[in-house]
């Protein structure tokens, strides 16, 4: 999906309400190339190495826009900074409460929870995202 949007003509992008700029492309590239789920601050630091003129607000607004258009996924946490994921398909995450590591995890059973939630609440569930919190293997060794 990222490749398709990046190769669209400017006319098609404007028709879809999205105009790709060099700065947005640079920000999107950082999210796609990252081996982790980065915060806006971490993405800003990486992008700033390439373009010292870029402002934090530009990065933050661009991330929001990229997520709004489905090019990336924003993972929000009540009391922590949002993180950004290049994978936009439905998947879940594991999160280390000690070091902050976040990784993708495939949990087919989580789909059952969606049906249970709909059944018990009466809601029509259109989407869900599960984050399993705990201690990663590296931090677990340190704790022992």
C-alpha cells in the first residue's frame, strides 16, 4: 500500500485529499524502515539528521496525516507517547513495561475477543487492537 500511494501522481493524491511532499516522504520512510515502533520524538530525531530545518510540529502533523490516510498506524496509549507502525493490517502487539520495547505478535485468538465484546456490549465492532503488556525476555533475565 505504501508503494502504491508513493507512486500516485500528484493529481490522484490531491483527489484523495493527500498531497505527498518531500518532508512527508522522508517521515514515512523513517517509519517504514524502522525496526521498532517509534515515537514522534524518535522519528523527529531521525528525520532531523537528514534535514536540520524540519520542525517537530511538521513531523507530528505529518504522522497524524499519514495515519489518517491509512499509510501508517498510530498506536495510542493513555499515559504514554503514541508509537507509529508501518504495518496497517490488523495485528496485535506485546509491550515491555520495563524497557518500552514493542513488537508485533500474531494472536488469532484475539479475534474471538472481538466477537465476545460485540455480543456482550451490543456494539457493532468495526476494529480492535490488543496490546499485551509484560516483561520482555531481556528484562526478565535482569529481574531474576
